[in-house]
């Protein structure tokens, strides 16, 4: 997948070291289910397990400017029978690329892929209640709130609620005319 500034390519094993470094940063851990003691080995183990699961795809977000990885995304619960999937994790982990609109650009690419290539009917995403940046971004892309998933996330042995959002195919096509990539 490619846009003006980004390439989303399948994640490769060598990306795991970089993801482990990204995921040590507080601004990443704050809104994801990443434990404090998470190691590179944990990232590698997760990558290998996900690679074997046909209901999961993993992508690395690459900056076209310097051809370097700047973030990560994985999609899970791909159900081709029900035409449903979940965008489970997405982040820009390179602090130098925060605030440049790359998160939105990556989401637009993902939604194009989900609805135009995979022919999904429904895409879900969730976020921590106090992640207002994510909430505003998802709303701007056409997602709607469905409710609160109580104790749906666990980090450092503590449970957290998540706000569940979804976008349907019809909502996407109505809204995609008003969304552009910088």
C-alpha cells in the first residue's frame, strides 16, 4: 500500500528490533496494552505467532522521505465469511514523525485496503477512554462509537476499559469523498 508520504509493507522479522525500541517509549505504551517489562523477545514471539495465524496481518509503516520504518500496524480477527476485521494496533513510533499527519495517512491507506481490496463490510477499532487524539482521528474518518468494552485491555496486571468504534462499508464510501491524504 502506498500514499504520498508512506508505504505500508508486510512486516518482516528484522522489524521486530525496531518495534521493541518504539514500544519502550512512554508515549507509545500509554495507550497500548504493552507491559513495562516487555522485551525484544516478547515482540519476536508475538510476531512469529501472528505470522502463523491467517486471521492476522502485520504491516510496517515506512516513510517515503527516507525509506525508514516509522510505525506499526496489525489487523486481526479477519473473517472473510462475515466480511469483518479489527484494526488492532496502529502507531507512529518515531517521535520525529509525530504530528505530521502520518497516522491519519496510514489509517486512510488501511481503510482503502479493508474496503476496496478485502471487500469488508465492517471494520472495528478501539482506544483507551483518555486517548482523545485517536478518538478525534477515528471520528474524522467516519468511525462511530458502539460502546465501552469493560476491562477489555490488560497492562501491567491492571485492567482498562476500551471504547469500541466501527465503520461500515456504506459509511466509508460516503465519508471517503471528504477525506484526502496530505
